[in-house]
C-alpha cells in the first residue's frame, strides 16, 4: 500500500505500512528540545528478552537489510549513525556515533564451546569477479573528513601494561607474521611475532 503522507516536523510519528513516496521515509522519529531531566533518554528503544529453549535457535534485536538494484549509485549503507555536536559542545564526557557493549552476568559459564565479541564483522563475497573494478575493499575503512584530521587510529584510554593483557611490554622478538593494511594506494604490513 502506498500512502502520500506529509510527515510532521516535530514530535514522533508512528511507523505505518506505507512505502517510499517523494523521498519520505517509511518511519520518522524526531526528539527536538527534550529536557534531559534524567541521566539518559532514548528516542527509540528496543528491549527484547528472548528465551532460548532448543538448539539452533537465534535472536536478533534489530535486523536491517537493504538490497539495492540498478546502477550508478554514489554510496549506500544498511545503517548510518551520526552524532552531531554543534558549537555549544554540550558533552563534557565522551561522545560517539555508535556504542556497542557486550555484557555477561556474574554466573559461571557452563556452556562450551562459545564465542564472544563486542563486534563481529562478516565479509561475504560470492565471487572473486565482483571485485574486478573495486579500488578499496576491507573489513574496515577509515575516512578523514573536515579540515582537522584525526591524530590516532586507535585510542585505548583504559589500557595499562598488564602481563597477558591487550597492552603488554615484551622483549624484542623476531617478527614472523604480518597483518596487511592499505594506506592510500599502498599496502603495508603490521609486523607480528608469536614469541613473547
């Protein structure tokens, strides 16, 4: 069903069963001028409490799928996040466009084997010929916009020198492996060693 509907510029509109028309989105939410009288407010909140009862079951809190057709598009993404802090700089802590947290309670882990990660990236390419005209392809791309460039690729504010941790002082060792990265159009390798 197609509905020619003018969305409001303030408040929240319901997500109705209508398709794109004149660049209007299928769902629209706006929270303008909310007085933050509590520690945290949410424009959109999804809360799920799935109960797994059988092997092979899966649950996804938010599933976004985009399958474009045609050609000559400029860019596309299944999801776009932007946190735009203006000239007032109202945040005195940290801010980010997206934050991911994986949490596990204090109960003992009795299910083996298991895999855990805060972020999982899946690269799914059906044929090598798909990359014939691709100049850049990788699990992660970093783009620098604006006049002032970012000084660091990674920032680990909570990392300390701990034996066996993600940041650890080790004796100099021979590098026998490398992680391949691309800077501009040049390939580089971050050298690694399996000897501590």
